[in-house]
């Protein structure tokens, strides 16, 4: 699935992979985030941290009635206020997608897949 924008100069197609990469990059820059986790990959109750090239496994982009919804699976740092970290990620992702691609995101849903002690 991709998003198509019509401009005065022509048509622009934005793939889901572009959206997931920007959203994942914005999320991991937020304070309190250890990394992204896969939606389905939990082994022995421990979520594996995804590398930058695999952010698409931890970010799901959905389009419902021409509205953009993003589901993000993250691992947070131990000792941080989870609700505040989730709110910061939501705000940052919406801002970056608006600034980078001109997309208005209807919702950013955060799923905490684990809590880890962050490495300094």
C-alpha cells in the first residue's frame, strides 16, 4: 500500500517503507526509547531490538477512509515514565511525518513491547 499525492507538478507516490523509516527514526531519537521491537517477534518473553533497516517490522501503517494510522512497537528505558515517553513519541512522529512528507497522521498508537535498562 502507498499514498499518492497529486501536486501541480505531477504525482508523488510515498511507500509505506518510507513512512515506517521516518516514523521509526523519529521514535528512537526520543528520550526514554531503547529501540524498536517487532510486532510479532517475542522470544521467551523478551523483545528483540530492531536495527534501523528493519524498522518496518516494528511500525505498521494503515489507511482507513483516507486517514493515516500508525502502530508502533517500542522498547522503553527502565525508570522512565512510560506514559510520558509514549506521548513524546506520538508527538515527534506526527511532527516528523508532517514536516518531511506533508502527511497528516490521524493517530499514532504505541505498544510497549518491553522495558530494558538502557546502556550508557
